[in-house]
C-alpha cells in the first residue's frame, strides 16, 4: 500500500503523489465499495467528495502501474461551499455540500481593486466560508496599480478586523514577495472571483506553473494548466498551492442562522452578551451586536453583509 496525497481529479481519475516520492504520479480509481456508498446517496457530487484534492490516501498498485484508492484518511479540515443550483445536485430541495479541497494551512481570498471592482459583500462570504472551516484566512487585494484612491481604505478596513491583508500588483510587483514568503512551507488555497488575477499571481509567484490567464486568446499551449478543476501544485520546499476555478460568488455551507455570527470576527467577543440565547442579531431586543452597530463599534458594512447572508440561510433547513 502506498500512502499518497491526491493533487488532481479529472473524469473519475484520481492523480496522487506518493509521500516517499512526490515527483511520481499514480493514476488511480476509487475502490468499488466507495461507489456503492454513493449510490445510496443518489447525489452526483458525492462521487467527487468521497475523495478530494488534498486528501491523504492509501493506494493499492495494479500490475500496469495504475492504482486503486483503498482508504481516505481523516481530513484535518476541508473547505466547502453550497453546491451551485444546477440540476441533479440538490437533495430534497437542500443544496448539498461541495468540498473544494482538504488539509489546508491557509486560505488566500483573492480580490481586486478594479476590473472586477472590489466587492466587500462578496469578500465577506469567502471569509465566512474560511472561518467556518477553521482555516487561517489571508486577504490578497490585487491590481493595486489600478486602484482608486478611496478603494485603498479597504486595506485598513480589513486589517482592523484582524486579517492579514496583502496588497499586490502583477504589473508593478508590489506585494509579490510578501505573498510568497507567507506561503513558505504551507499548503495554501487560492480562491476568488473570476478575473481578479488569481492565475496571473500564481504565474508571477511560480513561473514554472504556466497557468492559462485571461490574457491568452486563441490556441492554448499544450502543457499549460487551465483552472477548470481544483489542482494542487508542489512548488518545492514543502510548499503546495491549490488553484481553484474562478467563481461568481459563493454560499458558505453548513452554517445555521444561530452560528453565522461566530464567523464574523469582530462579532465574536460580544456574542454571549445578547439578552437571548441563540440571538440572530436581527430584531431581537437586548442585542449587543445591534447596539454595537448603532454606536459604530461594528461597521454597518459588515452588519449589512451579515444580514444578507442571514437571509440566504433557508429557514427550517439544517444548513
Ligand atoms: P483569474 O480569472 O483570477 O485567474 O484572472 P487572470 O489572472 O486571468 O487575470 C485577469 C486579467 O486581469 C488579465 O487581463 C490580467 O492581465 C489582469 N491582471 C491580473 N493581475 C493584475 C494586476 O495586478 N494589475 C492589473 N492592472 N491587471 C492585472
Ligand atoms: Zn444579538
């Protein structure tokens, strides 16, 4: 049995790197029994979520050099979102969990100041997803070279909440070294809206990756990586990057109305002071969060984000 780490999944094939020889690639399938488990669930996404990028697995080798995954080890953590609303991915009307990757040290939420415009509500959703997965979150604010003066205030805004914010530009090179340094020896996942410059940043950090960026048109190079699926790269020195497809926005998964406030950093110290247990900080009397917004200790922008997310958590549903 060969203990390995899954770094890529495509058309039901699982590509893994053995621990004792990370440059080797084992192409594997899943042991049949996993698939039987899945059939009971009757949900397409479960197939991929049995084993995701970042999982540690035991592989039994076939004679032809391919392998069969026998066991998926317990995940230290995993990042997920609600599966998009498309046919075949809901179960009794509830949207399922889509696991993006596992065993992560860091989540880098990539935003941009311009093209696309900075959107704090979208960022807050990514942050909540990260906080609820107990993964350390970093915010990258890219395209600082085309930022408007007033946009720069977002840097301090999120720093005040306690986040590490790294302003970057691939045009001027600002922040690239800081970003690279923070990744050293870690497994970091890059997540963000399409067009923010995620691929460009990764190429700038690690030129050997050659990820296709939005600049490329027409024929694509053979051997370049497109981010159509989640893909983990070994960039040396025990450092791994997980690249993910760009998304429009996300709904964090597995959060109840009562829990949501626990993932808004600056709310946390106040939470047990509300009059009612299980306060959702919306209309309940004696709510300290509401008071904090009134006296501006909590930003109204963050509170608005909170309320928007609260609305999207379906009443009566588990998540
Ligand atoms: P992705 O969808 O997040 O992977 O974005 P891409 O890396 O494909 O970049 C989208 C567009 O933004 C491309 O035209 C890039 O050249 C441009 N871009 C990326 N980073 C920067 C930056 O720091 N400054 C400026 N001005 N443009 C950038
Ligand atoms: Zn409250």
